[in-house]
C-alpha cells in the first residue's frame, strides 16, 4: 500500500506551490527572528557613521596582509577559474592584470599612502565583479559581515488617495506597527 504525502502529487513529484509556500514561510520566520534579535539588543544598533568610525579606529590591514589577499586572488583566478578566457573576450576585462596592478601599487606605496581598509576591499570587490560571474565573489571579512544596514525611511501615504506622497524622516529603531 502506498502512502501519500501532502507535498507529493501525481507521480511522486513535489507540489511546487507547497514548496514555494514553505520557502516563503521560512524566509518570513528568519526575518521575524532577526527582528526579535535586534529588539532584544537595542544597544547593538548603531549609526553608519559610528560604525565607519569604529572600523577606522580598530586598525588597518597591513601591507603584508593586503599583498597576501591579492596573491591568493591571483592564484585562485589563474589556476582555477576556467571561464577566464571567455570572460576576457566577452566583457573585455582582465581581472588578473588588475590584480597585478593593485599588487604593484601596494608594493610601491609608502605606509602613510596606503588607502583605507574599506577602499581596499571595495577595489577587490570591483575586480571580482568585473567578471560578471556569480561564481567569483569576494566576500568581506569581519566586521563587515557581522553587521546589517537598514534604511529607516518609510513611505507616507496620502490620507485622501492612499498613494505615497513622499518620504518621512527616518526613524530608528522602527516603531511598532510601521
């Protein structure tokens, strides 16, 4: 005797609607958990300017660390990225050359001339994004991955038409019911 799962229809194929519904519920649940976590720790919220200042105070990547990151990126793209010739031809980009140029500039700069850590990571993300390939991503290290930015603006509906008439002043933390 064959048992029937509520998510299986027809010849044993998953019911797409049920799967999509579960996925949406899962995303909603994760968002609720994030809201609760932020609500429990109101001291954890900070403005963007204070976050950027704290990063500047904590120190910087040394020249040696930056060169190691660039060398590893060169190694990965040169030895493992099989689509590199295709990307060079399709998009007229050469991430290898850009990484070599970045390495040269890092070697030639004085310590006082080194750009900030954020500028370095931005340059690395630009180089990897130039391939236009989702398989080649430069992921930011901590503390950038440990924080999430929220835009505190919300739409202000018109009382007569119900249509949005503009933006209200940003509110942080978000007020209940908004």
